[in-house]
């Protein structure tokens, strides 16, 4: 199954989130495909959600709307990022800017 990552910038430099000391692949929360996605696209998505950078594509703008609960997650990147936010929030790791986004994503799933 081919997944469309258009609209997201691939990073050759892997992103390691300090909340997952063993990495995304070994934490037990994400599938191999999800862990690969977070490793290579997570840095970009974290910067988007924290407000460090504005969305550069329509896909990135939509992901922000999904993460804040304005739209339902439909694409693989949107679903994985919402899952990441939920895991981070559930484990109490999230900085305040990410927590607000995760809370909105949780509220959207409850609807």
C-alpha cells in the first residue's frame, strides 16, 4: 500500500523525541510504518503544531486543523500525528502548546 506524503518535507536526519527514550520503533506504541513516519516527518509536524513555523502547503494547514479538532483525521499523516499527540498527552510528556492540540484531537475523536 502506497502512502501519500506529498505536502510534507522528508527529513534525512532522524527525529528522536526525548519522550521516547528507546525511539518510536521500540516504544510499543506505534507500528513500523507509523514509527518510520514520525522519525522522518515528526520534527516538521512538531514545529507546525508548536507555532515555530507556518504551514507551507495545504496539507500542512489541514493537519493543523485536524490537530486542533476542526476537521477529522483522514490521511495517514493526520492519523499518525493525532496518535502521537494522544500518546504523549496520555503519558504526561506534552509541553503546553502540544497539549492544547492533543486535547482538541481527543475531543474530535469523542464526537
